[in-house]
């Protein structure tokens, strides 16, 4: 494991600037190129999501709400609870500001990429309707661009593993339950193997049921758990209302700390924010278009507007609340990272029971994320081979859950960061080249 981790660490710096240029530079281009269109029609996007403009005759497997729920299930989860803590640990409170900036840009990226997922849908070897980067690359840019689609799909075989989720759920369980105090006398390593095995079994029951089952479970779990989490955070903020403004002030002032102790200085701070924001809401990554490409709609702009809400819910709301709790509780000053830091923050601020509540919420988030991520990997392998072979990805996915439960956070985090950065490259190239076609469709949609 150490050899693999060392190799990934050496490869990471080579991916930082391509990712930064394409995600932030490309995203800013799309913001101005769209003339701020996605932001101007925010209310209309909410109305579409609520089903006001549903077309029952449209092709697709799931509703726009279910697609958004499934996509948000993969993003509103441990990335918001643990990922934010890792970001603050690595870069300090100021990193949250750069997470915000990346999320705002990400809303526009999601609008374009998910519009393309409907505009250029294809079919797999079973004849089922499919959408996502592989299809808008090959159908939008032509067969000459197939190597880009293949590169994306290969990286997705690693990037869409649920390793981070499984790892951080295990850490949560070990921190809250403290297995050494239970009746079952096992070493920590054996406990981790056991937790990984149980997670793998539960995940198996859902993911082998296919997209429809995943979407139904996600749309049932996610809204309720997000609501519970937000209520818990709001209670903490009300009880510590005097600390909210100082926490926000610290985020903004530290964001411009050019003498930061973060490795890489100020730009290192910005890169950490971008990486963690991308992990949190996956804008530019190309994952959400895979789900939104299955929506029951024939209008790409409608789906793009629905998808745009993902980064707002996921990052502007949930990540911000998590960050404020971590900062006002003082947990960010402790020598801990990941989920342990967030658990400490909730335990401190919710009468000693906050960590138990967070354990329940994390369990739901972890499972919903695992359910949805498996589907992304199946689509990648299906594109590289065929739909029949693609289903075998679920077995690989389940085995890797068990591996992730005992792996180090450093290895898991680096593997995800490298895979994500590599996936951004082909996806953002395609989105930028095809953006004029989205603008043309948007002009027609709003004229009507």
C-alpha cells in the first residue's frame, strides 16, 4: 500500500494545473459565455425539479427529481461532512472560501454538462438509453474523439469506487462506538474488516437491482437525511449564534492569507479548495451527467437547469454549515482530520450526543453514496466493453469496499484526487467545445 501511495503522491502535482485551468478557467469562461443564464433562472430550475413541467411521454428511466436526488446522493454525503474537515485540516478555515467559489462556477459547469447529457444520448449494447461524458464526447465531437471518452471511462473505473466513503464510515463507527469497549473482543483491524464486509453486503442488496432501484432508494433517503443534518447544524448555530459571524469573517480573511503555512503557499490553499469542492459536488467531473442522462425529458436545457441545483444544495448550503460548526466549536484546532474532526465538533456543540446523531446521519449518507457510485462505474465498464460485462463492475466495487475499510485515509484521499483530476481533463475539453450548441438550444428554449 505504501508503494502505491508514494506513486500516486508523485503523480498528483502533474494533474493540478491542467485541472485548475480547465475547471476554474474553463468554468469562468462558461459563466460569462452563458451571460449568467443558469443563475438568472434559478427559480425556474426549482419549478422544473418540483415536476411543474414534466413530460410523461418523454424518453428516460427516472424523473428529473429522482436523477437530482441520485446525483446529490453521491455528492451530499461524506464529502460534505468529512471532506470539508479534511480541507480545513489541510488548508485552514480560508479554504472554505475557495470551495464556495468553485461551487458557484460548478453550477454553470453542471448546467452545460447535464444539458449535453440529454442532447447527446446514446444506447448501450442492450439497447437501453444512456447519457454522460462518453456519449457526448463520441456523439458530439465525433468518433475521432473516442480516445478521450476511453480515457475518461478508464479513470472512472478507479474514481467511482466507494473507497473514501467506506473508509470514513469505518472511522466514524470506530470513533463513536469504540468497539474495544463492546462484548466482542477483536482487534481494531478485525473490526475494520468486519465493518467493511457488512457495508459490502448491504450495498450488494441495492446495487444489483439496477438504476431504478438505486434512484428509488436515493430519493427516499437523501431528502430526509439532508433535512435531519441541516436541522442539527441549525440547532448548533442557534446555540452558538454569537460565533457565526466571527467564523464567517475568519473564512474570508484567511482565504487571502498570502503567508499561509499550507504547503504550496497561497496557491496551495486555492488548489486544496478546488480539489475538495470538486470532491464535494463533482462539478466538471462528469459523474452527474450519467444520472441526468437517464431523466424522462427530451429537453436538454430543462435538465441542465435541474442539475445546476446540485452544487448549490451540496456545497453552498451543506458544506458551509459543516464548516461553521467545525470552526465555531474549535475542532479545527485539534490534531485530527476527516470525519473524526467533524464528530468532535458535533459532540462538543450538541451536549455530548452530537457524535451519536452524526453516526446515524453518516450511515445513511454513506450507503446512499455507495449505491449511486456503483452505477457510475458500471456505465464506464459497459462503455469500454458491453452492458453484460459492465455489470461485473459491481463485484469489483463490493470487494473494494472491504479493502477501503482497512486502508489509510492518506491512500484513499490521494487515489480519489488523482482519478478525479484525470477525469476532469477529457470531460471539460468536451464541455467547452460543445458549449455553443447548448447556448443555441437555450436561446430556443427561452424564446418558447
